[in-house]
C-alpha cells in the first residue's frame, strides 16, 4: 500500500470527519472508498496500442422496420421528407 497526502478545504475535512465518526471508519478508508467509487464510475482509459473501433449498432426497438429501412429513413434529406409527405396526401 502506498502512503500519500491530500489537501482538503476546511469545510470538506470537517464534513468528512463527521461522516467517518458516524460510520466508524477512518478518514483513510473514506478516501479509499471514494477513490474506488470514482474509478468504477468512469470508463477505463482505452489501451494506447489498440485501434479505435466504432460502437456496434444497437437495435433501437423500431417495430416493423428492418435495419436497412431504418437506415434509409435516417438518411433522407428534409426535401425528400417533404416530397414523400406530399405524395401521401
């Protein structure tokens, strides 16, 4: 285990000490738990050697349309959408 020092604003330190007393844990344990939590929330850094890959497409739950039809609809321009609406009327 590595020892380290941190600097905290007085108000933060006082609040942390009160929490430690209430939970019956040390300030070091509170700091460890807080750091572990933050590290679990943020995604790990991508490996430097690994080539970037785009995310895999998700099924958006559109019922009745295939992936190709969803893609075709998404790629329509505003003009094409207006023309399609006029033809339907």
